[in-house]
């Protein structure tokens, strides 16, 4: 997490928001003390988890494309 002064955050707020949108997080200091944290919303992590769960459920119910043929270990390395 990067550290930025409140004055610098105020001067370059648009750039700061672009970097946060790209995934960076910042701690904002005022007179040397941390007063705020600016970071991407946690919703992104929840969305990722939900998408992962949907994918896993789809794969569990997906019909194998090889007709159910089981591969032998030695065949995988030929």
C-alpha cells in the first residue's frame, strides 16, 4: 500500500482515482498521521468468488467431451 500526503492527494485526485481503479491502494497522511485509506471496493473480490463458483458448478455438471474415456497416467506423457 502506497502512502500519500493529504495535500498531494488533493492536488492529484484524478490520477489517484485512476490508480485505485487499476487496483492500487493508498494510505493518506495528514500531518504525518494516517487519516484515510483509499482502495478498490471489496465488491470486486465478491464478484470474483461468485464467478469462480459458477464456473466450478458448470464444470461439475459438464459432459466429458471424450465420451467418458478415462486416461491412463502413461498416456498423458506420450
